[in-house]
C-alpha cells in the first residue's frame, strides 16, 4: 500500500491521491507492553486528529534482557503485521527495539519507521552536559544513547545504568509497592554519585515510575522523557510526507496484544483513564519475500 517512490520526501503542497488516501490510515505504535502508552499519551497531545493502532508484545515482555537476534525477529513480525493492517507510519515506542533493530529493519519495510533514541538524545543535550541514562540492559549494552549524545555534543558526559527489575515491576502493577522505592534508589545511586544534571528515561516503561523517581532525584536534576520529542518528530515527518490527517475527527485507538488482553486492559486503565477494549492477536511470521 505504500508504493516506493510515490511519497515525495520534501514538503509538497500538491498532494497526490495516494497521499490523500493514506492520511486517513492509522499510525502504528508498538512496545513490549504498557511502556509505549507513555509515548501514546504524547502522540494524543501532539496529533489530536490521528487514529492509532497500538500493539503490546505482552507475551514476550521484557525485551530488554533478550538478544539482538530475538528483538530484530520480533520487530520484523510486528512491522509485517502493521503493514497488513495498513498503517501509514510505524513508531517504535520502545528504546530497546529502536537501539537494536531500527537500523536493520528500516530499509526492509516500505513505510516510514520512527525510533525514540535520536529524539531522546537531542532533547538530552539541550538540557545538560552530565547526562544519566536509565535503560534496559540491551539498550545500555548497545551504547546507542552515549553514541547519539556524543555525536551531537562531544563535550557531554554520559553515565548509563541498566535497570532489569523495572519492567517486571511496572508490568505487574507494583509501582506503589515499598520494594519499588528501594529498587529505584539502588539504580539511581550511581547516577547521584556521578552528580548528573540530567536524567533520561531511556525506556518507555520508566516514566510510569516518575512519581517514585521524583521522590529520590534532587530537583536540580532535569528529567527528560524522550516521548514528547518523538511525538514532535512524528508530527514533523507526517507533515513533510503529506500524510497528516487534516480532517478533524474522533481520535481513536485500537489496542492489540500478544498476551492476555484483560491483564493489559487492567494495568493500562490507570494511565488511559478508562478501561480499553483489547484484542489478542497472533503475529505473522514474515517470509523473506514479504519484506520489501
Ligand atoms: N519499553 C521498552 C523500552 O523502551 C522495552 C522494555 C522491555 O520490554 O524490557 O526499552
């Protein structure tokens, strides 16, 4: 549906019929679980006329302790499904996928695919010079944040902490549990010792812990949630490609997961403000010929 060469990457005032048709299609947003909801929230604010297809790979969460080969394979399956569902753009609302799979899959699919690392790195360097990044072990090991940050500002110093206990606590809805405060303290301590001036939420799950993190982090440390910056990048890209939904409509989201729909609905209710309708889907296994 996204024919090669049909979309003019420069700004165009004369939209062709293919672009007009695509404008109405949803934007695909995915994560391993409820983390991507922090991105979805920013997308709702930034793109009030758009519709979304949200996918949480809850059967295989967490991604952050998996190998690159596994993550690339999962991302291929998700993108293959999203193309079948006719999304006009795919947004990786997942740092781990963005760090380990984006550069590999970007050329395999004929649709715009946005990741979260670069918008996050850009925002971080605008905020400070002593930057702490909390992320999954896979994202930390990829060195994606230090590389992206130092490419923009070679003077910036970066400290990273892998936080493997965070995602299970969030997916199991344990944010208010006493042990969560202790775990947050354990992970932030090395960054406090390093006297960071900026903390980057390098995993989309972690902003759900913001009330706990703010209890420990000094107010002088700026917190950067890359989600808002990714949403701004998505808005710019849609505009450039002539794919923004111009008609005012009812913003809608279809929620799909690979695991238990009820569990996802119950956990996400607190952030969405209502109990969502959630479908269970089975992802296709892509064949090489299915990839563009
Ligand atoms: N929320 C994702 C991220 O931003 C994945 C976390 C996980 O499943 O480990 O990295």
